[in-house]
């Protein structure tokens, strides 16, 4: 039989009570904070994962904010492009009107004056600013207007090719701005012919028209140099820049010399053009891959409406070419805007799907975090009642045992 | 009759002594260290008569102290263990709460900072957004400072406890020596009459001492005890007590070391103190606090280094190159502060050393001892945590040289080195203290990249150029600015022009020319792939410009692209995006951990240690309780038992008195018969 000292009865009893109190307090703390892991040592591995999940949640929150901001910016850009499409549409209508042969010079004047208004309107849209006053279409140079008028009164692009990109999820970025150069400036333009004779006479080139784009695409150059070699028979040579022979898509060298009729269309490798009033030695150039800004198109149109004398055959031909080219160029501009709008739509879709993905991952991450950190109330409360039951029992038995003393009987 | 009175008297006196002893037991029922005593009775030698021996009563031979030396020893051993674990646990718990707290830890500040950078990337020109980035960055540095300050406070608290513990131990050693004297001089000891209360007192002092340090107790002449540290260094020999002490550590002046002074000699005994409260303090300092300093410092260094590099290759709102974001991790002063010369080094102590961080991602948190031997030019670098030699070699003459380690270099700049000289190398120890914010204006935050590219308006091909990627503004070998970045606000050798010409196996080559028409990079162009214009390797000459551009698509001969300084590029957010991306980039541990993961690793390590120490402490407590119970079962006072004895002795006392009363009656009867 082991001897028990009176001190043991008391100190043992008290330290048991303290232990029970401590675990009861621990359970109580878990319940009142709702957390199972209150300090890292409660569950070191979970604590480290919780820190990682906290970072994850903070990032998701940031991304969610970025998604909304990206969406706003894309919407602003889209609405600017929508207005641009409308304006170009109106300009196109005016151009069609201007092409009506029965218009008087005055009528053309009034069309040109409306066009001048419209071009200003379009420039305003291209110079759209965001909420903090930065120009949306200037690339990196948000402090500089995207377009401004030079000394000659022509609208010129002032920005660069920068594009702002925002991260909306880990490794997922979305462009939130586009530079005006790509939208308003580098628009494919109708092919044009120019006279390159050193001392030009009466000759002119007109009716430049791409009749077969696929053939044209195959040949080795996009700049045709044409020179008239003889008039009886009428023959001209066609070469690439610097007199280089032209090859087609299969690598065959194309003929060098063609016959033509003055004032009648000639078609070579998918391009049609008409040379008129030519003399031997006259030379022309046809440029098939030009790019021109929408402002330039409209400015050229305005200048033509104001300046071309339709009285001569050349003037008439030029005017007709101007209207046809302008219509083609305006169509291209509209296409450029709509293309960008489509791209924006795609980006907004991506933003939208990222948004719902982020919402989902936020829910999941919170769930995992809660599994790691949060207390299971059912378990904790049953622990609590069990522990308090044990504590009560221990208190009562301690009180009973400690009262027992032989001295009371003496 | 006289005999009967005498017998009664011995009974009375004997039981009086027994009652007194029992009373004393009852009175000392709660005295720490008290061992219950009992009276040993013996029958007195009888008178021989013809009829036989007639007893002459009772004699008290001894007052015995019930104690078992083995159990007392067991209690001491368990007290040592528990003392160590309790101290370790209470210090670790403090650290654990500090690091894990949502508001006191680092992770929230890190998350907020990188979130603010992400937000600023959306609108890089906005000053309020920039202000937010600055204040969150300030928060990070304050968190580092606050954590570091808490570590320092805990270090100081450990030092205070060390000095206090040593004082307590000295008092105990003195008392034990004094008690040794008192016991050996106590009367009757030669006859085996032990001074029970002095023995109890000495055992109690020894137990208290064993809570502080691990001791060995061995008996000596005259019932004295000798006390020594577990490896044999004497603490108490008979009446002489040695003195424990603390002094500033020669190796690391921010620490204390334990000393033992005996007969005018003072020794460093850190190696011998490995248990008890004092051992627990050392264990906490070496095993948890110092690594925590190093780990926190490592995160601070990695954060400063990566943020600084990324910020320096950016462009601020005013078109200047970004400067330092946080304080430079390799400033002259900081480099020197990473080396601490041992105070015991031989004169003239002129050795000049510095530690330069070369790659924060490869830097491991730890500290090292650089130790010289031979003629003073042989060196050995020892990892403090493992005790292993991680690098050794011989310095050239003159000594200027570098010792390369993963992530850092030890630069030996000059001075005299002698055999036996030691230097403490702590690459990351002070970094959490020295981190500070250098950028202080919103405009100086470099959210843009300093280069951009544009296609020429006359280009006829379909090739496009990207906006470029910055690699560096300095040549990493010379640390001087690259040619393009030598003038503020412009590309000094630019704008660069990329042009295409016929040639090469692909039929197309590109040339990059600078403003003075010198070709600085050239190569064949393959329309099928993304073509890098420059080299990424800084050692190749002008083809390394510190940035990289890529062209894709099909350019026509004669097409041109211009690469220029990003003048007015206020809306550019490329660098802000890259800065924000550092938040999740794996920048630590050879590129396997992000900042948050690095910090979580520290939290986890301390958490595991705390939990382990909690379990150890619980086990130690149980062991101590068990051995205490065993000691109590021999030496403890049970009041019921004493009450029983009280009754027992009282009855015998009463009976003895009755014996005397009978003797008196007998005597009276006899007197009356003669009247």
C-alpha cells in the first residue's frame, strides 16, 4: 500500500483542478473566437497553410477589384468605339451623297463643311479621357492627347504603341487599353496610283482597283513600278521597286512587258489601273498595301470636295477615284473599329468568366480556410459540457475528500 | 517502587518526545522539503535478578528522518528536466503568439502591400494610389522593425533571466556550503544523531538548484555533500562555494555567456549548461530566437533585393529611372555590420571583413564562424547550427580575397589575422532592423518601363514589335550604368533603329543601329518565330543593352522599328505589374518559396517547436509529479496517520502516568502501614 501525504491530497487535487480549468478555458476560447487554431502551436501545419490561404484570399480580393476596374475601362473604350462607328457611318453617307453626279459645287461645299464638323467630333472621341483625366488612346503617354492638329490643320497621332495590361488572376492578364495608332491610324487603305515621272506632263493614272486580292497577295511586291516604253504599239513595263522582276506565289517570274490602250483599264496580277494621256518615258507607281489614318482619309476627302475641278476629264476621274477610295477607306475604318469592338467583347467575356471563377475560388478558399481554422461547434460544445461536468465532479469530490480528517473525530 | 516510578517516567518522557515529534510533523505538514520524523523507541536494559531480567522502561534511541536518497535524487533530476522545459515553453509561447498573431505578424502587411501595387497598376498615374503603395510599404518596414524589436526585447528578457538565475543559483550554492558546515559541526553527529531539519533544508536547496542547472550531488565526509555540474566542474566542495556569473559574450556582444569563478579562475561554461532553467534559456536563444532573427532578416533581404532591382529598372512618373525602393542591402556599413570579431582575438585585431549578399534567393538563414589557423592564413567556415565545416581554404598574400558561399561572399579586405582568431558571420541577422523605405515621394515610384518601341509608319510588312522587357540598367560586372541609361530622361545612345535587309539563310537579316549609326546588334530573322533582337547575357558587349525586344511576323525589306526612351509614359504600368508579381514570385530558397511562404515557414517552425515543447513540458511535469509522489509517499506527512499516532502516544502517555500513579499509591499504602 502506498502512503499518501496530506500535502499530496491537496496539491494533487488543486493541480488536477487547474488542468481541468485550463482545458475548459481552452475550449471556451475556441468557442468564443470561433477558431480552432488561435496560435500557431495549436496546429503548426494548419497555421502555415492558413497564412498561405490568407494571402490567396487577399489576392483574390485584389483580382476581383481589378476585374471590375478592367471591365469599366473596356466598357468605356467600347462605347468610344461605338460612337466612332456611328460618326464614320454618317461620314460614309455624306460621301455617298457627294458621289452623286448632279451635285453643284455649293452642295459639295455644304457636305464638306459638315465633314469638317464630323472630323472634329471624331477627334474628340479619339481623345477620350478616363476618370483620372488620362487620354485613353495615347498608349503610355496618358498625359498627351492622342491626336492633335499640326500646323497644316491635319490630325496627327501623338501617342505611342503602348498598351496597359492588368493582371486579373494568377498569370491571367487582360489588356485594359489600346493605343490609337492601331485603331485610328494604321487602317488598310485603297490602292492608289501616283505619277512618278520626273517632269510630269498631262499624264494621269486613275481607276486603281484591286480585282483579285488573292493573286495580288501572292506576288513578290506590293509596289508596282510602271513605265511606258512605247506608244506604237502601246507598251509598258511593270516591275517591283528598283526595277526588280516580280515573281508570283509559285516563284515564276511574271512577264516584264504588257500592252495597253491609253485611257482603258489594264489588269496585272490582280490590280487594275488606267493610264491616260501618256507619253513614252512616263512612269507611275501603284501602291497596294497602303495604310492611312481615318483622319487622313476624311481630310483628303474634304480637300478633294473643296479643291477638285470636275470640269476636266482628269478632274472627273480624280473625283470619282476620291469618292471610291474614300468609301473603301471609310469601310476599312469602320471595319477596324468593329474589329476592335469584337476584340473588346472577347476580352470582356474573358473578364466576366474570370470574375465568376474568382468568386468560386474565393468560396472554395474560404471553405478550406474555415475547415482548417474554424472550430467544430458541435464537437466543441460537447467537449465543453463534458469538461465542465468533469470539473464539477472533481470540485465536489475534492471538497469531500479534503473535509475528511481524523482530527474532526477527536 | 522507585523503579516503577522510573519506568513510568521513561514512558512519559519517551511518549512526550513522540508526541512532540508527531506535533512537529503536523506543524510541518505543509513545509516544502520537510521529511516526516519518527521516534525510535528501545527498551532500556533491564536489571538482572535471580528470577530474571526486569525491564527498566523505555529509551528514545533516535529521532529518525524518513527519507530515501535515491528518490530525492530522482526528484532533482526531474526538476532539472521540468525546469528546462518550462522555461523553453514559456519563451516559445511568447514568440509563437507574436509571430502567429494576425495583427502582429508579417503576412497581413505583405498581402496589403502587394495588393496596393496591384491596384496601382490599374491606374499608374493616380497619386492617391501611389500614396497608398507608399504607406503600405511603410507598414511593411514598421512590421519588420516591430517584430525585430520584439525579438530584441525577448533577447533582453532572456539575458535578464540569465543574470537573475545565476544570482539565485549563487545564493543557493552559498546556502548549501553553509549548511554543509552547520551539518558537519552539529553535535551528536558522530553518534549518528542527524540534524534532520538541516538535512531537509539542504535537500530543498539542492532541489531548487537543480531547477536551475543540471547538477551532480555526491556525499562527502562529515555528512557534507559536494555539488558539481554534470560534466564535473565543482560548484560546492564542502564549505567552499564557487560563483556562477554572466558576462558579455566574446563571440557575440549582444549575448551573455555563463561563467564559473573558482579560486580566481573564470571559465566560460556555456557548453556545460545544457539543462535546467538556465540551459532552457540558452536552448531557446540558440534554437529558436537566433534562427528567428536570421529567418526574418532573410525575408527582409530578399524583399529589399528583389523590390530594389525591379524598381531600379523602372521609370518614375517624372521620366527618371527608378532608384532604390528599400534601403540598399549591400551598403558599406551594412556589409561590415554582418561580421563580428571575437573579443578574444589576438592583438592587433585589425582584420577587416565584410559580407556582401550576392543572390538573395540562394541565401540561407543561418550564421557561421570564420576561424583562422596555422599561420593565420588558413581559414575554416563553420555553420553554427550544425557545427559542420562548410568551407575552408587558404588566403593569398596579401590577404585580399573573397570566400564565396551560396548567396553571399565574405570579403577579406585586409589587416592581420592570427591563428585562433574567430569572426562571427551573420549574413541576415540585422536585416529586419536595417530595412527602411527610401522612396518618399509618390512621383518617384517607378511604375513604368523606360523603353518602348514603335513601328515606322511606312512599313509595308506585317511584322510587329513588342514593347520590350527591361533586364537591367547596370552592367552587373562593373555596376556602372549601361550605355543607354547614362543620361537622365533619355536613351543616351538612342533612339535605336531596327531595320531589315536581304541576306542570311532565311533571306532576311536585321540590324540594330544606335543614334550614331553604329550597328550594335544584328542577326538573321526567321518570320516563323518570335525573334529576340538583343542578347540576354551581359558579357557579350553591345548586343546586351539591358533590355530585350521581340519582333514577330513578316517584315518587308526596308521596314523599320524605333526603340526609344519612354518619354511621357505616365500611363505605362508594366513595371507596377512586375513589382506586384513579386508578391507571389518564388524568390526564396533557391526559387521555391514566396515571401509569404518564407514567413509561414518561420511561423510553422516556431509553432512546431512550441507544440513539441508543450508536450515535453507535460511529460516532464508528469515525471516530476510521479517522483514527487514517490518521495512524498516516504517522506510526506499524512495528517490522519499523525492523528492516529497522537491517539496512540497519548494513550501510552496516559498509561505511563497511570503507572506512576500506581507507584505513588503503592508508596502511600506502604507509608500508611507504618503509621
